[in-house]
C-alpha cells in the first residue's frame, strides 16, 4: 500500500493490521515517493515487512512479494501445527467425559493470577497456552492408567510420571511454544523437591510452571470427581495454604489466588462457557500426605 492515502495513511493502516491478532501475520509492503530515512524507520516501527520507493521497479516488487509470501506460507504451517497440538490437548481431555472444561479453566485462572502478579503479555500468553497444553503428554499414557479409579501401582505410577516429558517433546518441535514448554514439563514439580518428573527445588522451577501448578490444584480441589465431591472454596483455600506452609507451593501465588477467589473473580471465570464440573482424576491432590508416600498424580 501507499504511505500517502486519503482518510487513513499507510502507516496507521499498517499499525492497525499488525495490532490485530487476526491480521498481524499478513505481509505489508509500504510504497512511498518520500526519500527520507525517517519515513522508512517509521514504517518499520509500525510493523511493515518491506519498504519500496517510487518509482517502483516491477521486477523488484515481484521478487519481494514472492519472498514475503514464501515466509508467510512457512508461518501458516507453524501456526497450523500449533493448532493441531492445541486440538490434540482437547482431544486428550475428551478421552474422559468428566474432564471437559479443565483446560479452559486453567487457561483463564492462570492468566488472571499472572496478570495480578504483574507479568508481561508474553508470559500471559504462555500461561493461556500452557493451560490448554499442560497435560498434552497424556496422549502417551494408556486409558487403563488415565481412567483407573483406584490408586496406581508403582509401575503404573512410573508410567504416569512420564506425561510431562512426553508433552515437552511434543511442544519442542514448535518455536512458537518455546515459552510454554517449561509449563508443560514442570507443572507437577514442588518447591521442596518432592514433585516430578525431575524433583526440582525452589526457584529452579520456572515461575509460570509454579503458577499453573497452583491453579491446577485449585481446579482439582473445587470440582467433583467420580470418587469424591468438590470441596468448598474455603476448604480448597485451606488445602492450598497448608501446601504452601509445607513448602510445596509458592506462598505468594497461593495468596493471590485466594484473594481472587474471595473476590469472586475465579467463580466468574469458571462460569464462562462451562463445559463440565469435574477434572482429570490423574491430577489427584492429597490434602495430607498419604501414608505410603505416593505423589499426587
């Protein structure tokens, strides 16, 4: 498009296109008779992908458009691959009819807690995707283990602990999920080192994974399962507080979640397009440590 246009100039048009998630990946070439570097810098600042001066050389324009279209195709392929993985995560959730809505709630809870903690947009976006993808690795876990209503055997538990690693590998093929991978891999870790799959301690556990861990526990406690009713909100807050006192969870994140819960914000988020009132039984949370020392699933 030309830089000089009536009503809305090329700079503002480009800025609006690049600010909209639906159109920000559309390649934009700005054309102008202006020769100053200031105009070119401004064009790059608003997100233009290329800049040509008048009079336009047809061969040069054709070559640059062809190059931008080739890049756009690669971008679309990556975007499509990410969509496939997101769809896979929802399909895994649908393997058990009781888990519908869990991923959506975790995405909303995680973003709300992250925003309250002052995280930037990139981190909030990673939390949203992490909510959907945190258990994508369960594609590699047999249904007989995922849907087992009783306690897992040691061998079954060892298999179950592989799902964060499998999920990390699935996401690892996409650069667009680079910030999401630590959430997928480490959301079952605990600050005292008693989590899985690597037994990380303290700040070795990425903050985004710590946030998703807390909201995952909250959703597990406050939704019904085949073998137990949902806890009340206050009972769930009590469990989370005790887990923070034991060194399992980040106290600051727990305090923020409890504050949001008591303000009514989390209930409002859970009510948005509700899918179900139950969560994945493989994310089991024990209010007190089981006598045999088994980790939460």
